[in-house]
C-alpha cells in the first residue's frame, strides 16, 4: 500500500513508516496541498491519505474537494489526524465525508485499520489481499519497530 501523509511532523511520519514496514507499505510525506494533488493526478497506487487539518497554512480539505471531482480517486480513504478538534470542526469534516477523525497522540495501527476497512468496503477483500504483500518479519526487526513506536509516542506525549 502507498499512503500520502499531509503532515509536517517528522515523528508522525516515522511512527507510520515503522508500522508500514509490516505490510510492505510505504508512507509518502508531502509538503504542500499542490504536491498532494500532483501525486494523486499521476500515481494510481495511492491507497489512503492521512492529513493534519492544515499543511503549511493551507486547509487539507482542499484535497477532499479535488478528490470528489475525480472518479478515479474519489473513493480513496481520507483520515484526519490532528490535535483535538472542536465539535464544529468535526461536523465540518463529517460533512466533507472523511473516512475517520483520529486525534494525536494516536495509535498507528488504528490508522491502517481505518484505511483497510474503507478499502474493503469500496473495493473488496481481493483488492486488500493484492495490495498487502506478506513478508516474514524477524523478531529483532519487530522489536526495533515497537521500540521506535514507543519512543515516538513518548515524544508526542511530552509535547502535550
């Protein structure tokens, strides 16, 4: 799987990338809404989008509007990953039909679960199997990844 990350936070990228390794997935961190639009227009392999509510001052919901106008990408799951939102903000994003709203600090496995559940609903089980390549994970690698996640979560909690 390939997932676009619209978030400047390096720790968020690291945590998601560490978990992505389990399924041979890849996190692509973008720095602007325009860059995300260009990737979505040219890359047919994007399986999900994870976004803060703003990226370099631009609202990331612009990507949702862009996606809804294109039949090829309108079904890609879109997850808001942000600091706590007001009820008005949550209602706005629900109206925009985001797949899920997750608050930081977050469980990275929940991000992947939300993407996979949405893809299963709109594209079916066979698509999920095709996109997720199984690989053997050795114990030292698994231990290293879990330790990285714990360290990243501790860092995120300290920022609060």
